[in-house]
C-alpha cells in the first residue's frame, strides 16, 4: 500500500476495533524493527516509516484523539492525520532524524506560561551581572556598617576604661603609696573573712 493511502490502523497493522493493548504491542514490535537507534545501517526510509508509526501510535493510543481520528476516517479526511498529532500536547513526533522546515522560530509562550515571552541569553546575563553588583554593594555596605558599629562600641568601652584608670591614678596621687597598700589589704582581708 502507498504511504499516503494508508491510515494509522494500516500503519500499525491492527484492526479498527482493536484494544489499546493491541495498539501498544503493535507499536513496540514495529518500533523495534524501524527505530533509527536500533539499526546501525539507518535507512532514511526506515526513519520516515518510524515517524509515521509513532504518529499512528500517538493518535490511536489516546482515546480522545482516536475518536477524532475515527470520525475523520468516516468523513474521508486523511489529510488531517498529521494535524491531529501535532496538536497533541507533549507530542514528541519530531526527532533528530526528521527535518522540520515548518518550525516556528517564535513559538509563543516561554515554558508554556502565558504572558511570558522568551528572553535572550545576553539579557539574562546582564540581569545576573547587575544583581551581582547590587549584591556586592549591599554586602560591602553591611560589612562597613557592622565595622562602624563595632568601632563605636569599642570606643565606648575604651572611654569607660580610661575613666576608671584616670580615677585610679588620681586616687594614687591623692592618697600616696602607703594609703593605697592599706586599702588593698583591707579589700583582701574583707574577701578572706567573708
């Protein structure tokens, strides 16, 4: 049979009233025979046949698509076979062995999120560079602020220590050495007694 006159049931060599299991087993059997990775001598005609087998499997294995396809067959519109498969979400009909001249260079939403368009790598790199600079500047500012805070605290502690030392020096000048020795002795004896 000619490739164009074959419907998907003919491609998989199954009856129109076959079950999902029969479709799957027919697909596995044919894919083992025609898959481009299986044969070392990859014939381009085998690759085309595998693509056709995969299209048939993708359509017939999903009940909703199979029903649509059966309706199209009843109406005699075989030319729409490929359109059904291509509109299938997550369809992986294309592969490295198939040339697709109809590929849209601007496929639409980025990662399937509506309202998001694709962003070039240079714009992403520029945004990351700017974020890096902002992060570096904020890190520098926080370290400088922390350093100034620590310096202020150290200056306060140092001022208190200088006050205390100045008081001790003035007491030493005021009372003399003998008086200082007596005061220290009293403190020591007071600690020993308690």
